[in-house]
C-alpha cells in the first residue's frame, strides 16, 4: 500500500534542488530589500501630528478583522466583495500551506528525522488546499472577467498599466498552474486512491489522461511544469515591493495606522510662518500620507462615488493620490522637481482639481484600505492659499470673514436680527446662564431662506421649554469650510475667538444648527494648540489653554438634542400630525463625518410623515455640492450635484413622483437644493424643507405653538 503522502521534489535532481533554494533565497532577499526601502522612505517623511501607533496590538487586531472580513469590499459592490474574499482567503490558505510544507521539509525533518506530512494530516492538508485553491482561482477568474470582459469603468484610468495586467495574470498562472502541476503528478503516479481528496487535481489528471497523455509523458511534463511554477512564484515574490502587489502589505499597514477621526479633524499648522504649512514639495507629506499613496490599489471606488467627478469637474480622487505617488517615485529616482499644486504652469496637481473637491468624504468612506484623501487635499489647498493662488470667489469669502466675521460680508452686529420677528425674546447667553449655548451659524443668521429655519427651531426650543441662548454679534463664522479650502490661519483666529468667548459665558452644552459648525466645534476646536498662537500679535485672542479636551462640554447637532426631548415627552407630538410623503438627505458633515443618521429620521417620523429612503442614503449619501467652499464657487457642472440629488429623490425612491417634500437638516444643503430646484426644473415637483420646519408645522397643527407665537402661520408648508 502506498504511503499517504507525496514527494515534494519529485523528478528534481539534487542540483535542481540546490538551484531552487538559491533562487528562493535570492527572491526573498530582493523582496526584503524592497520592503526595507519602502519603509525607510516612510521613516524619513514628516512626522504625523496624530497618534497612529498607540495601542498597536489593538490596532492590528482591528485591522485584521477589517481585512479578513472583507466588509469594505462588499460595500456597494457584492460581486467585488465575493471576488476579493475568494482571492484573499485562497491566497492566505495557499501561503500558510506552503509555509507548513516548508517547515516540515527544512525544520521538522532535519530535527526529528521524520515527517508529519503523511497519513491523515496529508489528506486533510490536500483537501483544504484544493478547496481553498479553487476559491482563489475562481476569485482571480472573476477579477479577470470584471476587468477585461465587463471592462468595469472604475478599474480603468490614467494610471492603469501593464503592472495591473501582470499582477492579475501572474496570480492566475500561479493558481491554475498549481492544479495543472498536481494533475500531472497524479496522472504520472497512476491515480493513487488517496489522492481523490485532491478533487480538483484529480479531475485535472483525468482530463490529462483523456487528452492522451500517458504516465511517462505526464512525468516529463511535470518537470517543466514544476520549474515554470517555481520561477513564476519566485518572480512574484521579488516583484511584490516594486509594483502593485505591494498593496498586500501597505494596505494592511494603512488600515492599522488609520485615524478614526480623519477628515472630521484636520492637522493643525505650526505658528511659525516660515514653517512648511502646505505642500511645498513631496517631502511636505507625512509618513502616513506617503503610505496612503502606496496603499492605493487603483480600484476606483473613490472615483465612482465622488460627486465632483460625477458632475464633470476636474477631480478624480484616485488620480490625485496616484499622481503624488508617481511624482514621489520620479523625484526619489533623481527626477526633476516641480510644484506640487499650482494654478497654471507645470505642476503635479492643478489648482482647479483641488478647488473641485467638496470635502464630502465620500472617497474616504468608499476606500477599502482607509486612504485619507482629505488630509492630502487640504495640505495642497493650504499651499494654494500660502502662494496666493486662490479662486477669486473664495478670496472674497476670506476677505468677508476677516473684515466682517461672517461669509456674507454683512455687519456682524446684525447677526441676531433674525430673531426680531419672533413673538418672544431669545436669551443673550452673554448676560444669562443657560443650559444650551446655541451656535446659530452664518446661513441661519444672514440668509433669508435659512432665517425661517432658525425661527422654526427657536419655536421648537420654546415649546420644549429649553434653556438656551445665543451670542448675538460675539458669534462669528465657525471656520469649518474655509479651513478645508486651505485658510488655516484665519481658521485659527475664528477658533481662538470662539473658545475665548465660550470661556466667558455660563452654559452646559453647545447645540449647533449647521452640521459644519457641529463638526468643527466638536472635533477640531479641542485639537488646536491655542497656547502656540496666543502670543502672536496677529491673532485676536489671548486664550492659551486646552479647550474641551476631555469632552466635558457636550457639543450636539440640534436634531440630537430635540430627538432626546421628543423621547422625554417634552414636545406634544402625536406621531400622526402630518401626512406628507417625504425623502431625507443625509448631510455629509452630520452623517459621514459624525455618524449621526437616526436623530433626524426619528424626528421626521415623529411628525407623522411617511419617509422613503433614496438609494444613496446614510453613509452612501450623495453630497449637495456645498462643502469645501463649493457653496461659494461657480462651476459648469452637468448636472449639478444638487440637481442630481433632487432627481434621485423623485425618480429613484420607492415613492417616486409622490414625494412631496425633500427634507434636509443642514442650512448649506437648504441653500444648495433651493438653487438646484430652480436650475434643475424641479420647482413644481417638490419642496425643500428643514426638519425643524416639519416639527414647527406639526406642533402648530395642534396648537402647541400658540403660547410661543407662530409667526403668522409661516410654517414648512409655506417656507418657499
């Protein structure tokens, strides 16, 4: 009876075996040198301002869970998720199996003089390797079909090259070649009964026999197949650090060192005006930003969800990251240096590309390997500001904020005038202690359409008997979007002014109308090193302490606060006060930035409205087009992001044309969608309403606002 095992170096001479080990050592050496050079490049890059290696064991465990579950690959694309899962799990199994075999040959047999690669172990090993190897080949086949037969558009771009072809076909050659080799061996050794556990290889052996290949021919072909397979494997190992396969290492590393708050908070700059605050050169990028570049797999998920890209703007997030990588590699190889970003002339990235970004974070949310596009994009925007290459419309906004304290350029003393039409007085928080300091924001304070939202929310607060107050003209623009447009020092002025003002008034929590304000006050104001800037005579504040570093002051979006009030029975809502058919748009800064999806929906449902979700909702929501300065700049979009989103609302939801109201929870979204309703021809199809206006109407419908004055019936139904 034949021993239940197989000879590893069958048909290979001692000289051939020595050559195999020499080539294996050479391949591993080339691999090790390549990986070392990669990480040496990261080590000499700029230090990252955020902790990325703290609790490293925990980070590794979390990253392993993310990678092994393939959960991000399944997001939005089940086919790609299955494909990648098959490839990953199959590859890892084959790698582990090869390692086990190597350990048996080169360690266990040398030490003990025996082998564990026999009997039941061998049978189980063969079964698992054949099964998982089949998944691997099927997965690679799916990738080939997706790339070449379906020609999935997001897989093709300016950086698509022969290395992409080499990668996928090498994987296929390794997987399919392994089965061919196994089939030749089984045919040549006369189909041993125990080899039926290698069901794929056994089937291949039967095909080989059916093709007329006898045992002797199979043995001769095996030698050629064995060496071909070995050389392809060695070439692949050596190839890994120098091309696309390196993402198998860099992508995992990138997930390990990712920042959970990336995008929602941005790195600050040093107070030294002579310091490198933007993207002066490729060495301006931190080691984590450099790792981002190497982690990119060219999958195009970021490009496929980018609203700027969908609108025809000059922005492809994948190309920006890969352009930086290509340029870095050219410079490291001795190539000529050019500007990283510039308005005209020779540069790696054109200014128009960065101006197109809406800071919506859709690219980051879609990225399966946690590339933090927005940090690199903001660095380049800062460079444009530092060199005076700013869009003229944005420059006007910067001037208005510097001179007037708001983005409208209106006298800031009129900031609280929106409240004059109310039948009650809004508390001045500078004069009286309150539970909630209400940061109203620019658009609810100065924009006529959004003033109605502010008044509606004030009535809701009054109806719930909330202790709240505002800062009137001591409130200025929050700075969130000009920061993302690159105006860092002006942002520092605004943040310093506000925390200094907050320190002078008595309150427990901050509630914000605008998700943009909510984001920066919650996530970024506590990160600023105010002491570094307080002594600067240019900075109009003296505050030199940390602000809210321990989170003792709660910072909330108003929907979160009012949702709690509804749960507590503080608002007289029956759950059947309104009967509108509506859809809801998730604001980027409330949803993707801060993970709040349920509070606005709970409030909509509390009014009695029938809510129908758009196909792109929650973290897949499509941006209105207003973020990152988009609200203040003109683009020749076709269609505008706001128009595309409104079309989705009335065409792609289950309710379709029955949608009566398009509900938002962000003043900037209100502004963008009111504009899109006009330019897109949707004026007769639906209304744009804020959640606060729905609440106001619901409360007014049963007289719950009688005691606070209902502004002559101006409710959501007439707020147009």
